[in-house]
C-alpha cells in the first residue's frame, strides 16, 4: 500500500506534467493559440500581397467613352 502512495506523490510532484500543472498549461495554450493566430493572419496577408491585382500596362479604351468623346 505504501508503494502506491509513493507513486501518487511523485506523480503529483512532477511540475513538468502539463495535465497537472494548470498555470503552465493555460500559459502554453494561450501562447500556442496566439502565435497560431498570428502566423495564420500573417500568411493570409502575405498571400493577398502576392496575388494582388496588377493593372495591365495599356487597356484599350473605346473613343466614345472618353471625357471628350470622338465619334466616327
């Protein structure tokens, strides 16, 4: 019976166990979610920057739609 009691005591004394150390686990999960969201948002902005609309050099404009229209 005493060996089982000692086993439980050493299990509870382990501060590196994330399931038993609630402040450490909450800090870890907060940082994981924060940096996960940050990387996700940064990647989305970078993807939008890479695929931005680029205006063609010369777009044909009909003469009748100009500020001073020309007709045939």
